[in-house]
């Protein structure tokens, strides 16, 4: 097989995106969704593998800024639109795209690359570690309630058309994003993604609605949702499908959830993506009625290891030498001394004896403060070479809130 990898050109975007849709097996997206993704595509960061006159592989990247522990907004490459046609599997197409992509990222300003994986097993071999989890739930609001915090009655709820509410919602999101590692600052154009509501993509639900929560005339939270009709001979059993919800304080968050759980003719609130330490776990009077589930979300790849580890802060003082294995990006391999605390960090090459041995995948998993080095060591993935080093490093990497990817890409 003779293939050629090259940067995507504007005239080839339709075929590029069509091949992506075909690889994932679904129907074509509605025209308005397709048009927005075309606008958001960064052509200079999009790769296509050609076999003769046909595209057989696709990959792209978005230029994001991601919150890391300590609150810094770090440039990050958001790997996206990765596919290989079924006729060309296991022929090195994906590896060639990952090789070119990570080489390009290395030469740019982004010390990390991130992605959401259709199949997580694929990306571990390229050094991506599972860095965040997401919470899913199907809350039975007939059998559990939301605790009423003092002050919730002072929060005014107001339904506003999606587009009309967008600016206020984005202002709230912009204040929330720096508070939790893994969240992405909204780049120009991305504020339009939550507004996509093509009838063909609603899965039987009604139009998407937006409720804003106001205190003394200031918008301090919002929720975007739709209602899916489900009636039986016993009456209504409708489901509130929550798209996203954010608030600037606990009282407003509780007020939003009280609103969502008490919409007439509904019996459930379903969502697929909230932090695993979401306050809702404590607001529900019976958490078991939430029917909770957890799955992987953001996968993290340290591309320029030293720069990435210096960009975040550490919950506890740490001074350890890491023996890092990185077969796909060998410039990261070897020994690094990480010294840091809550004020900052340094990470430099060293010839000192190693304290911990691990691969770049385990470092990526721990980078945002979620999966711990201790947990990975218990799975045999991290080796302690100096007694006490594992506990020291694991405490330091851990954050006070769980990292979370607020929206896909």
C-alpha cells in the first residue's frame, strides 16, 4: 500500500468530514452542525492520509487553553476528528498521523495534547493517559429531592431563548472554567456549540431551553435542557435531558437543581457529563435514586514533559526524581527532577538516582489531579524506588477538586 499524508486543503474538507462520518458509522450530521464544525476546523492542523485519490485517514487538532492545577490556563492541542477507513485498518495509517501530529505539537506552544477517545485502548500506546472521569446519572425525581439551602427562594428563574441568553451564560462559564482543572476556556466560535439544536439531533426531545438564575438582577447561573416526552396509560413520565448547568455559588446551584427536578409532568433528570465530585451528590436526599455511573473522559498526553510539569502547581511540597519511559516521544524519556509546591515548580533533567519509575502515560493520567499515582502504583504501573517517594508525589499531584472536561470536541 502506498499512501500519502498531507495537510488538509479547504477544497477537500467535505470529503474529509464525510470520511469521518462514515468511519463512525452514523448518519450525516444536520447541515447547521456540519457548517459550524467546518468553521471551527483549523485546516493547518488537520491531516489527511490519501490512498490514490481517496482519503482513508483523518486527524485534526483544535487550539485550546485548558485549566491546570493552580488555575493557570495552559495551551493545549485538542486532538479530534481521528478516523481510519475500515479498508485500511492495521496498516500504519493511524500511527503515521499520531507521529506527525505529536511532532508538530512539540514544535509549537502547547506542552500537552488532549483527546476524548471512542476506544480508550487505542491511544494508550501513543502515551495518552486517562486524566478525567465524568459522572452520568438518571435521577428519579419522584423518589428523591434536592435539599433546599437557605437563600434558594431569593434566586429568580427566568426562561430565555438560547441565543439571547448566550452572552450571560458565557460570562458565567468564563468565571467557572479557571476553578477546575480540565475545563477549557471558550475560544471564539465555541460559544455557538451549546446552541446547536437541530431537530434531527434531539432524539425525540423537544427544543432546547435555557433557564437563567438571577440574584438581585445579576445572572449567576444557568441550565440548558430539553424535555423528552414519555407517556403511559398511567400518565406522564417525561424526562428532563440536561445539556449543561453552571453556577457561581452553592445556593444558585441548588436552586437550579430544585427547578430542574420539579418541572411539571417530568419524573427524571438525565445527564451524561458532570464532575465525579459534583455537589449534586450531596444535595440529593437519596443519592441511590440518582442511578449514577462513571466513565472515562479526557485523555492527556504530555508532549513537552518538563514544560508541562512546570506549568501547574502542587498541593503539597514535592522533590522527586522521575524515571520516565516514553517510546513514542523519546525526547521525554529519562530522568527528571520535579520540585514544587503550591507556589510553582521546576522540572529539569538530572543524573540523580530515580525515586519513581513510570511511563509518560501514568504521568498524563495524574497530571490534572484526578487518578492518583498511588492508585496506579497499586495497579503495578508506577514503581517506587525510594521509600516514601510515592506518597510524597501522589499527595502533591492530587487536587482539591476533581478535574473535569466540561464539553467534548
